[in-house]
């Protein structure tokens, strides 16, 4: 195993290969690769070998996989001066290209995000940016932002006269959605806003990536109640919000708060003072016949004198069957075992108008610690959902009209109610003005939750002096939301109202250039460069967070600074990993660090100053105590 810390983002093809070999060890070749002929044999008739298949294809789709599979060598530089409560917050705002950011987040956040909301640029022909040549990379971003020593280059717009108008938009979306899926927890969900221009393509694309069986809904959101009068024939009043799960069987979808009328239905109280209503135990609506669920057709016994209930026959009790209103046999909505287990929730009543008994269930307003909710509908037409409300929201906060058509925070609050638990992480990698952060902070205040957010926003120029880039708008809006909430309640709930800012950049370490000549002189020149391979101007904090990111730790993890034998040491997660970036190491210092017994220790290669014996001894000291030794 190499001593060098791997500075690449997660190698996705390697991860997929290892998973296939775990599932099908018989397809492993002598070199540890995959024999596809054996894989076909293992899968048998499940392999489709036909040339024509149903699916969405477009020019450039195959190149999307190259963009997905190319690891990033970038890093995320901390910017405490632009942050709020940097040392204590777990919220993140990342300034940079979202494709690179999604790659860099893979090691630290894979399978940890509960909900993603994105409002990607609508394909109107001129308002989204992307490379023209399907070769997005960190270099593309550095050129765009002027970090290569030249003036920043603009990506081209997408005009409807272009022969690949839809293809270019799909090439922008595909790799981002593919990488985003890996960040979701197994019970995670994604919400995507889109308009008529690409909704059909996006729906097919999303079903391909997430699986058709994981499609939840297409919500029509009334975003412009007056109607778009510039439309030629029909004034459009709505956009769409597509909802998909990572695994529909594992997902828990939340509901909307009850209306006053709905809450009023829970008018009965039990001996503990808890409110409930009575619901008929007989299944209504579809699949309500006996033949639909024969195991749910059985008698429940009622004693007429006091209406007590038994699930088994008792003398003096009469049997009650689930009978439909037309006299045919129906079924209960609970099985017999659940009726036995939750018998205390069952209530019998005499229905005088029919002169017969029926069974009901106590349906409580508050179950456990959660208040009852109602299902969201497929049309969201509340006045606070429209774009005009979102525009006024931003304008009142940042005192500027710098943002066009931002989504309403009320829209995303309700999306969070569907997809986000009280302590979960929400990700928005087309952050815009920061509406998702606004919604998360607002919802936390409403219900005392502790939800976290991760935003990613490109520093797209606005040609304004007050907010030069959209990323500047993002950060300032969230700062002002935090101030507003703190002013309102004095932060009495001690909620996480802050964010750490990180900025996409080249790695802190200059990579070995494999393109140079292999002559002794060329190699010698490269080795001279790598004696001090940390880029000029980078701080220990910059280096530390790259090590955390590339080691798989979240960027929000607490870091403690210690002094060990006169050296500054960074302790990660109560000492699981220790990082020493000192440039003048010696064996007593190394031994003092090793004696703290971390699981991992990382040293700066420069700290050994070319002393191979010292490095070997440090490695052996770690090996003796089963500590993973790494250098950068």
C-alpha cells in the first residue's frame, strides 16, 4: 500500500468494478478485471443483446460518462472571512463548478444526503453556461474564473438555432444527476424544477438514472398566476417539479400540515388528554373487496351490552364482518395480527340507522412525537409559491433586484417537509440566490429542527457592482436570513445558524507532470519542483481541509488544534486522525504523535526534508501500533 495520500476524488469506475466483482466473483479475470462473457453467462436471460432498445439517446451522451469517470484533482479552499460561525457550523456554501464539486464531495458525503433540491437553468437559449466540447474539467473552470493567469473566459450560450439545442442541455444535466444520486442516502429523494422546454427529456433522463420504479410525482407549481402573456397561444401559469427516490421502498415521504378544518376533525380525547378521531376499520375505495385481500376478511367480536371487543370468539359476543355499503363482502384495512397487537385502538359502535355494529380505529392527531400531516397534492397553487413572491423575498433581504425569478422559499419549505427529516442534510448544487438555505433555516425555526444544508453555486458574473457574481448573492442572502432570524428570537434555540464557505481551486499540491520528457534532466527538474510541492500562497488550513476532503471526512467535522512536543497537530474527530504539517520533523516529535494512538496519521512529505531514514522510522513506528501512515 502506498504511503501517499490519494489526492483524487472518488474513482467511480473502480468503485463500480469492485461492486460487480463482489456480486459476481466468478467473472474476475487473472488481472482483477471483469470478463463480460462470464458476466453474460452469470446473468443468463437477463442480458438484453438486442441492438434496438427503448431509451433516451442524444449526441454526446457517451462523452458524459467520460466526464463522470474522470476524477477531480481539485480542492476546496476554506474562506472563514466570508463565513458565519465557521468554527461551529455544519452548513456549507461551495463556490465553484458543481460538476467538480459533486466529484470532490463523493468521498466525504456519499450516501449521506437525505434530500436534493435543484432549480437548474431552464433551456431558454441564452441563460445557462457550460463547455461547448463535452470536456468539462477543473481546467475549464479555472479558465472561466480567470485563475489561469488570463482574463476569465465565458462559456457559450445555447441558441435554438443550434443543431444540438436539447443535446447540450442534456449533456450538462446527465453527469450532475448521475453523481448526485450517489450522494443520496438509500431513503433519499430529489426534487428538480423545470419548465415545458425540457420536462419531457428531463423526466426520461431522471428515470434512466434513478430507475423508472423510483419516480414519485410530477408536481405542477403555479409560478405565474397571471399567465405568461408572451406565450403565443396559451398563457403558461405553471412550472414542474419532478420528484424521484433513490429507493422507493426505503423512502419516507412527509406530508403537509393539516388545515384548521382538518385538525378540527380530531375532536375526541382519551384519558390522557390526547386528541383523536374515529376512522372506519373497513377498507374503502380501491382493493376493498374480500377477494382483493382474503386474509383481511375475518370476524371481530362485539359484546352488545358494553361494546367491548374481542378478536377471538367469546360467549355473548356477536361477530362483525367487513361488509360494504351494497351488502357485499369487503375487507378490513388491518390484518388479524395487527388487530391483536393494537386492540386498544379499536372501538365498536352501534350504527342506529342500520341497526348494526361497526368497528373503528382511534386515529390520533399526534403519533409518537410527530403531528399528523396530509398528503401533498399534484398541483401546488398557493400564492406564496409563485416567482413574484420569490423575487420580493430576495429584494427585501439584499435590497437589490440582482436576481431574476428566484424560487420562493415557501415552495422549498414544503419540498423539505416531503423529503427532509429534522436532522438531515439538504443539498442544492444550483443554489442561485440561496433559497434552499433560506427554507432550511426557516423550517428549523418553525419546528425546532436541526437540518443542515450544502449549497454549490458557480461564481457566474452579474455585471453588477453590488454583487459581482451570483455566488456573492448566495452568500449575502444567507447571511441576512441568519441575521433576521437571530434578531427575531435572539437565537434562543441555539440552532445552527451559520455556514462555512469553500472555494473550488487547484489542489494545494503540484502533481507530477507525466507529459514531460523522460530524460535524466527532465526528471531531475521535476524532482526539484517536488521537493517543495505545495503551491505558493496556500496556508496550513488550506492543506488541512484538502486532507480531510480526500480522506473521506465531512468538511463540517470539528477540528481541534493541539501542541505535541512543540509541533502543531490537528486532531480530527476526537483523535481518530492526526495531521501534522510541520516542515521540520524529528523522531521524538513523530513518536509523541504516534503515542497518542490515532487510527491514521498524516505528515507533510516536506517535513521529512528528504531524510529517508526518518520517514522509514516514522512509518515503522506507526506500523508497530497498527496506525495507518500517510504523507502528502
